[in-house]
């Protein structure tokens, strides 16, 4: 007797139902993950994690570093503008 005949119709139907349920759960999870609202929510949470620590306090060292980088870039751009303007 083959494996299919030994299992029986009821077992095959139960396997199909279980597979269908797993597939439906996977599709639901993918829809949830790719929802624009949820994607935006995750991006906001990532941005907040960069600025706030686990206790909800500001990460001042990171903010100071970013601020210094911005000031440096602006300073370089102003110097370049001034040098180009002299010609």
C-alpha cells in the first residue's frame, strides 16, 4: 500500500486545512508588515531610538555629535562659497 492510501482522505484533508491556515497566517503577517502605516510607525520608532535611550532620556552625546557635524558642514560650505566668490 502506498503512503497516500495509508493516510486516508480525512488525514489528507486535515493536512490541507493546516497548510491553508499556515499560509493565511503568513499572508496576514506580510500584509501587516508592509502596511504603509506600520512601516511609518517602525521608522518613527527607529528615529526615536536614535535620539532617546531606553529610559526615555535624550542621548545628548549623539545630539552634540550630530550638531557639531552640521556646524562643520555649514562652515565648510560657507568657506567654499567665500573662496568661490573672490574669483
